[in-house]
């Protein structure tokens, strides 16, 4: 799963027993050599789906990590690019890789922006928020967008119950729940807490107008349905 430049098993164990913030600080120098980094194929499919809706002026990457989403924002946004994350280590890597962007340290549940962006994206971060925390996240993004601003992120289709991926994700989530029940500080990372219908309803309650488009470049499942949809939440 990991390249020779990625973290060792002991390093991953230390990360897993840390808080989310401290864990990512430790992982940051090697994060881009792990499967946790959003794949370029997902980023490119997202950019292709957003291109007809642009161009945009100011772009925001929420929970930016090491800045992978600049691959999406840079060709779509004509002016300022900003990333926000609460991990000092991840932001240091992002600044090094993309010195022309603005990098802000902040908790995504309390974003420090008001009517500043035309496009906001996030990749692979929703599992770090408990369901009770997502309203604050979505409200902050809504507040950060200008009128008619767009919040976009991919949501994969749930794997079939007969697949190894389904049971692997279930096992991971159960292991994390046990870990968080017996160890402090907690490390919040769950794969099965963000079903599309629930996310759609939460965004609508926040005030977004929500649609989805299939990311056809990522393929289809055995039943012919898309493997992944792009959520498009627009601020009226």
C-alpha cells in the first residue's frame, strides 16, 4: 500500500494513537507517499466536472492537507487560492509545494471567512467529522462563499455488501470505535458515516441548493451505477 518513502508501521501506530491534529502533524512529511492522499484521477475527474461551471475567481480548499486540491483549483480559479487546515505539519508541506497560494490554520468547524470565495472544495475529509459536527462545517462553508458560490466534493457509492471493500471499511470503522472507546485522545476517522442522502439533507438544511453529477471517468459498478458522484452545493 505504501511506497518506500511512506511511513513505517511503527510510525502509523504512533499516529493512530494520537489526536487527529497530532497524528497528521507526524504523518505530514510522508503523507503524499501514502494511499490516504486523494488520487490524481479523482482530482482530475472533479476538475473536468467543474470546468463547465466556471471560471471562478477565488477558490478555497477545506481541510487542505498537503495541498493536493490545488490540482483542481489552479486551472479553474483566476485569482486567489486558499487552503485551510488545522494541522501545522500538513500546512508546512502545502506551503512548500504551493508557495503562491494562501494557507490558513483553522478548525474547519469554525472557518474564519465571510463571503470570500466563489468555489470551495474538500476531498477525503468528511470522515473526520462526527455527524453532530457536520452542521458547523457546512454552515462555515456556506458563510465563506459569496452568493451563487459553489461547494463541491466527491462522494463514492457504497460498495456492495458482497465485496471485500465493504467488509474492510466496516472492520476499520468498528476498530476505530473500539479504539476511541478505550483510548484518549480520540482519532476521528470513519468511512461509513457520510451516506449521500444524509449529506444531501444536511446541506439543504444549511441553505444550499444541492445537485449531484456522476464522475463517469471513475467508472461504474457491476450494476451500471457510477462509482462516484460529485456533490454540487450552491449558495443561493
